[in-house]
C-alpha cells in the first residue's frame, strides 16, 4: 500500500468512527495521561509574539482545547473531514482556532507542532518526519506520541486495531533513530499509562538539527 492509499484508508476509517470516537472510554482513559505529559512539555506562550501552533492530526480537538487554554492560536489539521466536524462542535466559535483538512494551508514555518496519535497508523513513519521537517521552524519544537512496543497494553491495542484502523507499535530507540535520519534531535521523552518503561504511550520532543 502506497502513502496515498494509506491516507485514503485512514480518512475512511476515521470518517466512519468520528461520531463514536469522543465517546470511547478507553480513548479518554489513556488520553488523559497523554495530554498531561504533552502539557508538561509544551512551552509557555510568549507574552509579546503571536503564539501560533499546528495541531497535526487534531482529530476531535483534544489537544486543540489544551493549546487554546494555554493561550495559543491553533491551526488544527486532520485528513478526516468528519473528525474535524466533531472538533468544531467541541470547540464551537473561537477566533483563535482554524480547522482544515487542506495540507496547502499548512505552508509556513511553525514554532510548535504537536501530533498526538498520528504515528500510530503508519508502518513506515518516514514520510511524516519529512513533512514535519518542512513545516517546523529552525528553532521550533515538535511533540509527538507513539504506542510503546514494550507495553502489553499497546501491543493489545495494536492487535485489536485491525477491526478499526490498524495501528503499529514502536520503541523509543526506533522512534529517535527514524527522527535522526530525517534531521531531528531528541529533546527528551517519557512513557505514560503508566509512567514506567512499559507504559502504553511514548511522548517525545524534537527539534531540527543545527544547519
């Protein structure tokens, strides 16, 4: 399956699941730990600059809500229009957020990119790292999550995901290695749910290597 076909598959699967996604108790249960970890790694917004952030793969807007509460101006991007409709219903009218499924609207240089639950669905994540490399500013920060291959919970999640949208686990070493091969430097990482080496989710920060 090529990348275009995978995008189409993921879009169809999440369009189909969009109305139930926010009501999934497991999503909320694990997501609470993931959001807490991401929040601890998100920089405090500047008091002088316009604090723009790209929520890449925003889904129903869970991360978008956190970013808005922190004072950021958010662009929420997702390839599933139905998930974006759910996000708009959740966030309602807010001048500090834009939702889009058009990748051309992402052009620019982003000082902060947050991507929760996107790496999950790609057996080869290289194209995502390549896209983030083009979108991130030279001093910017990229925060990502991925299912931890050392976690029994994450392995079960990957096994059961074949009935919804196939997910794939990874290790922190592999995550960092792939990122480094595409020009990124790791800023730190943690595992959550629970906060041990066998926690369900890897939460990691990256920046671009110096030229």
